[in-house]
């Protein structure tokens, strides 16, 4: 569910939605979601002063908490 949520939000933000890739690294209690987007779209995903990136992390973390896990979103270029 967390991967689908992050993918949906990221694709809505970028100009090249086909380039959105998410890799999930799952541990016992935590999940790391590595988000990759087209280099032209990295600014759109991060936002001014990182506000959009922080909002994405907050939403994914809330979804993870419902499942009893901790989620970390990494934005990679």
C-alpha cells in the first residue's frame, strides 16, 4: 500500500510519470522506499525548501504506521 501511495503521488507531481521508479527494501519493522524520478523532475518532487518531499514522507509514514511499521522515503537521482 505504501509503495502504491508514493507512486501515485509522485506520478501526479512530475512531467515524466513513466520514469517514476520505486524500490522497496523491507526490514522487520521498517520499510525503505527509494524513489527515482527523471532528473528534470527532481525539483518538483523535492519542492521549495523540501516541503513537498516532507509532505510525501509524512503521508507514507502515516500509511506505514497503520500497518505497524516505520517508513523511510529516500529520493534518489
